[in-house]
C-alpha cells in the first residue's frame, strides 16, 4: 500500500520486516506492530527512538488499515517510496567485471510474480533485476515485498525504457539467456554453453563463479512471452522441457529452475 500524501510504502510480513530492519534500518520511517511482536523488534524500536521516528503497538485491525492487507503477520513498516534508477553502461560494466548473475524482466505484469522472482533471486545469489519501465504491474509494491520474504534487501533494481536495446548491450559482456518455450536448446545444455564461452575479465571474481561469464536470465510475459526483438538480442534461447500438457510454467517457477541451474554451474 502506497501513501500518496507522505510518499511512503508499507512493508509488511515478518520475514520482509526482519530483513529490512537488519540490512536497511535507516529506511524505516515508522513502525506498527502487534504486542506479541514487540520483543522481536526491540532493537529496531530503540533505533527509531534514537532517530526520533515513531513506533506504535496496535491490534490486527489497525495493522490491516495501515497496510491494506490482512497478511501483515503482526508488523508493518513504512519506508520512503522506492525509486528505481535507470540502468546505465556503468552498471553493466560493474556487473560484468564481478561476474554477476541477474535477471531482465520484460512486462511480467504482476507484483506477486515479481516478489516470487526476487525471493528466488536472493536465494540463488542473483545480484540484480532489471524491469521494464512500461510494466505497471511488476512494481515494488507492498505485496511484492511480502512475497519476496526479505529478498528485496539483497537485490539491486534497475529499470529500462527499451528492453531489446538493453539486452543487446548486456549481451556483449554477458551471456543472456532468453526463456523461450519453443527453443531448440534445453536448460540441461547450459553447462556445455558456459564451458565453451570465454569469460570476461573480472575485478573480484568469487571462488564459486571464477571462470564463467556473467549470466543474465531474460523472462517475458506469461501469455505473450518475449517479443521478437528481445529474443533476437539474447545470446541464446533455452526452454524447460515438460510433457507438453501445458505450454509453459509460471514465470516465477521458470525463473527458479533457471536460477538453480545457473547457481549449480
């Protein structure tokens, strides 16, 4: 829930609130919590008091009014409304130099899907997510934060106006993998492709990712998939094989399977 008057966003759900308090407590403007949660957020309350920011113990009814959801799990934090910066060539250079894994989302159109993708991205060590500026559905909302279960604090977000142009630029130093249900290559072919590709130089490669290039997974809308120009901009197109009963998985499920495969390389 966004408060248009104060330009704030409600973050609710226990795991989302705990992660926000642990990694970015300076972003919390106000805290509302149920009495049984107070002991778990004592430290945050002390920090808010030191910053002269309010916190309030309240009941479920008031918590629901604050965040417009009954899934608050006893805690709601108000933060400044997130502003997603535009992706820049410097971002690409930094991610490539460090051999990062990330995602490019073209019109996935749903904040619940976005939250689920963020959760998987954080779990499998993906560092960045690039979203389409025209995608009004997949935004950093209260629901996206809650579904991400704390993953929002571990992923860098950027936005782009032209997904195809960005993927073309990203494909120079990265391997960009477009998810395409009709692709010839399967997800199991990923290891062979990575082994054959020359890794770009990196500033601080980790032991786990040393020797492989940065990888970006490109995902599209569940109904329409990736536009032709975006598919053509990708380094490679890959699919997740199934029995053919339905054409494809939910976009968040597909992201999880691809991210797991990339993580295991």
